[in-house]
């Protein structure tokens, strides 16, 4: 272990010192020294030494009664664009994006009232982030309006939002005008991207004009990369006319649409580049051959190019074929087992597993018994497909159980690779396996955390089947710290698809499922992260008045003010 890297004992000691300092500060904040320093009046609750609870009792900027009207969250979320940062701001943007037209109209008002005040540029940028997630025409119109803002950072943010989601054909002329204007070149490049997002056919026509006339040279590489993906015959013929005299950097890109219309000069150029060009030219030539749909011509670079990166690009180009033939797939299988580079072999394995190729899946399962790069390749390959394949999940689980049995006598903190791998298996048995290990090794640590807490963090990746199994463990768990491990694991796994059912579990727990006020405070914090505010805030506001412990009541008020 490097001298600069602390060992588990040192990390644990540092963690305990941090927790102790937080506890002392918490006690001072609430004038509870007698209860926190081990005084004889009353026992200290176990969760007062847990950093996850202690942090909720710290840094309270506003602990007064939360008196906001939460039946209409739109004004509250709009206020957050001006007042806060971190997770509450991120969630406010997401929720405003999901609120549709009413939010877009409120965001338009914020943009208008802040438009001429340079100090309010950050408010507009926050509003633009919310508008980027709002799918309405009203949001689009505000973004177009924001392109007239005097601050280039605001214009750039608005333009990125338009490119990502909102650009319409009607915007094309606006983007051309700005791309050909005098704004900073990096911003003008984004306008060029907007042209292609708004109306690709017209953008390709304008781009070939720039290339033919030698205009706007600063954009030539940008537009050539766009033209490489063209499927229009008119663009292919135009690019064929441009090939002669084009630089070595642009030629392979423009040759792709030209080859798509069977231009012989493009075929000759790309063939020569693949056979004898330097690595960067070969790479672009391989990409262009694939973009043109000439997949059979990729066999030679995949099997014999001296550069591993070129061979990987050949795999990508082949796998983009929507009608991949058995012969073409066999070329990639050969690379999976026989390529000299482990990186290429791994890449082929991952791509073939996406197609559920049996030989690739079998290979990935075998690699579950290995360490290092082979294990990582296996996990990358299997994680993309296992969530939709119960049989594969069972095979993974059995293979990892066998791996666990073979190393069971090793210290628990030397088996983390096995536990992390088990954490991606979407089965209740996988989550319960990790839970059982945490209980069996409750006095040990892994990577500076209690073993049970660390293992429950891994279990968050077992998906809904595993998380539901962990939740069913909660009623029988009496240790308050391990209960937080279970709750935190389930709550932190909430992606967009999981949020609804996780939110309902947490609401049921905080309303009637626990007698511990410390646990209720922790659950409240998790609920705020899960959201959305329209479902959570009305449930949490009345609960804040139910706490008997004044410290915890103030802490929940602080959370309400911070998030809402």
C-alpha cells in the first residue's frame, strides 16, 4: 500500500474523529451537553453517533417554523432558482421541467424580469436549465428569446438546450445568421450544431456550400463530421465533387456520403487510407466505410490493422449494421477470443453480449471467476443485459456463489470484487446474500465503512427485486443503525422508474411504520431527495409538528426550508 494512502485503521480513526466533532458541535448547537457527552441523565441514542443523522442536525441556517403554502409548489420551486444550490436546485430544475406550460410561463417571467440586470445572469441560466427539460413550445420560445441576451454564457446555455431537444425547422435561418456572424467562435460552433438539429437537409446543403466556396474555414471540420453521417444522395454527390484537393483530415469524412452513392474515387481513397495511411487516417477511413454501409470492407482492418484503436472502431462500425450477417458477427467473435489486445477482446465481448450471442455470454460468465481486467469486462458486458434476462441473472448468481465459496476463508475486505459483482445481479437472493454477509460480519469494516453499511450500498444495484427483499428485512431489524443502512440502500437507488414505489414505501414508514424520531428524520431527508416536491412536501410539513424532541423538530424545519 502506498505510504500516502491511509490504511483501514487510519480511515476508521479519521471517520470517528469527524463524527465526534460533529456530535460535539450538535450538542453545542442544541445546548445538550449533558445528554451528548455521556452524562448520567439519560442514555445517548445510538443514531447520535451516526454521521448520517448527525449531519442532519448540523449547519441549520433557518430553523424557524416552516410556514410556506405547499399545495402549490410552482412558486416555491421558482424561488429555488434564486436562493439555493446543490441537490435542491437540481431537483427544482427537474420538477419545473416536468410541469409543462405553467412552469414555462413562470420561467419566461423570470427571464424577462432579469434580462437587463447583469447580476441576475445566474438566475436566467438556472431558468434555462429548467426550460431545457420542459418539452413545451413555450419553453422553446423562451430559449430562442434568450439568444438575444447580452451575456454570451446565457446565449451558450440557451443554445445548448436548443441543440439537445428544442430546435425546430423554423429556427434554421436564425442559427445560420448567428453562425455566420461575429460572436465568439466556440458559440458559433454551437449554432452550427443547431443548424443540423433544426433542419438537417438544409444544413447539409449550406455546409457543402461553405466547403466548396472556402468560407467559414473554422467550421469545416465540424460540418465534415456531420456530413460523414449523411444519408442524402444529393449530399453524397456534392461531397464526391469536393473530394479532389480536400485536405487529408477532411477527405475521409466527405468520402463516406460519396461512397454511399458509389463514387469510385471515394472507394479508392478510403481503400488506400485503410491499407497504408497513418493511424488517424485509417481510423477515420474505417468510420467512413461503416457510415457508408460497406460493412464487408471492415473485415481487413478488424483482423489485421496494427493499431488496436482502429480495430475497436472497426467493431463499432460493424455493430452499427442493423442487418448484421452471421459472417460479420463471426469476425467480431474471432476478435473476442483471438485479438492480441485485451482491450479489443473486451470491447468485442461487450458488443456481442448486447446481441445476446451465446458464446459471448458464456465467456463473460467464465470471466466472473477472474480478477482485474477480465472481471471488469465481464461485469460491463453482463450489466447491460442481465436486468432483462432472469435466466442469465440466475447463472450469474450461481457463478458468483461459487467464486465466493472459493475465497470464503479470505478476510472480508479482500473479497470486495465478488461483492460488487453480486451487487449488479437483479435478484432478491443477491441482495439477501449481501445482507447476510453484513450481519455475519457486523463488527468488521470494508473500505472504511461498517461491513453492513458497505454491503448495503452494493445492494442498491440489485434493482427492484433486490430492493424489495431488503425492505422486507426492515420489520425484523431491531438495530437502529442497520435499519438506516437498509432504508438508505432502498432510497438511494431511486432512478426515474423507481421513484414512485420507493416514495410510497418511505411515506408509509414515516407516517406509521417507525417509532424512532431519529429514523423519521432520516427518512424525511431521503424523501426529499426522491421527490417530487408536489408529492412529498404536503406530507412532510405536518409531520414536522409531531416530533416530541425539539432538536429533531428544528432539524426537519431546516430540511424543509433548504429543499422547499
